[in-house]
C-alpha cells in the first residue's frame, strides 16, 4: 500500500515538473481591464477609510490642542460635583 502511494506521489511530482511551462504563466496578449465590480469594491473600501480617518483627525487635533493649550494650571481640577 505504501509503495503504491509513494509511486503515485512521485508520478504527480514528475507530471508537475514537466507539465508546467513558462508559456502557461505568460499573458495571453490581451489587456484585461478591471471590471465594474472591482471599481465598486475599491470605492466602498475608500469610503470606509475616509469615514474612519476624518473623526480620527478631529480627535487627534482636539487632544493635541487641549494638551498644549490647556487653560489653567496643571493639577488644577474643576470642582467636583457632589450628589
């Protein structure tokens, strides 16, 4: 049983080596442009990225503005609200 499987794997290996050719990997000579679905997919991905970047920039600039131009002294907190 092992020798039959071993021979099969050897034959598959040799067929793969000699059966593959550079011509199979060569382009067919025609230019394949991207389809409409690919452009729609890329547009959706770009929309998602833009909708995530804008709030991130607003948050980043808000944090940096508050950290560098904070009113009051460091360590001085607002009055605590007691209930």
